[in-house]
């Protein structure tokens, strides 16, 4: 699985566009799996910093418990309108919980610098990226840009 910086190196244009969609609003939706295997959708504010994609959440959050049980996740950028004029971005991956205080502190400093928010306590996860996609309208069709770990970035035009 790839760090965010490895993903950027493997698919630089797509990674930049996907990151741009998430950073446009600072919000996204995260899909995790509940204990019974059913999906959970939660709002999340992903942070791209220090060459990584980070997820911070409140202590004892259900989405954090989901990720501890099963680290697979999907992130979807905030959709602005039903025509997705600016595009929809998705990131697939696995969450790795960060418990080492030095790394947690680096994340907290990056979070504070980026947002001004300084939580007293939080759960911190780093995302190991397995895939990216970006869908954009292009006239009479959709451009679907995608990348899977170990492969090349590709474009499919769908009518």
C-alpha cells in the first residue's frame, strides 16, 4: 500500500486533482464497515500533510472503532451539485492507527497549522492508499480518471 507521497509520485496529475477536490471544502464522506458488516457513512475532514493522508476523529468514535476492526475505507469528496461540474473524487485504502506520540504530535502540529484547530485528544489514522478516481463531466460524456496501486493512471470516457 502507498503513502500519499508515493501515490503522488505514481500518479501526480490525478493525485493533485483528487487532493484539490478534497481541499476545496475540507470535507468528505468516509465509508467504513460496522461490526455487523453493514456500511457506515461519516463526515470527515481529511488532512494532506507531511507526505501523508491523515484522518483525525474524536476519542472513542464509532468510525474509529470500525477502522480498528477492519481498516478498509473509502473516502468521497464533498459533492457540490448534482451535475458534479467540478468533479467527484474518491480514495480507497486502509487506515493505520497512529499511537506513537512523536508522530501524533507531528500530525497535531500540521492540523493546527492548516486549520487553527487544536484538539485536546483525538484518534489519529494514516491512510495507505490503494486507489484513486476522479469523475468529471466533459461535454456529452464523463471522463473517469483512475489509478490502482501498482498500475498506471488511466482515463475512460463514458457516455
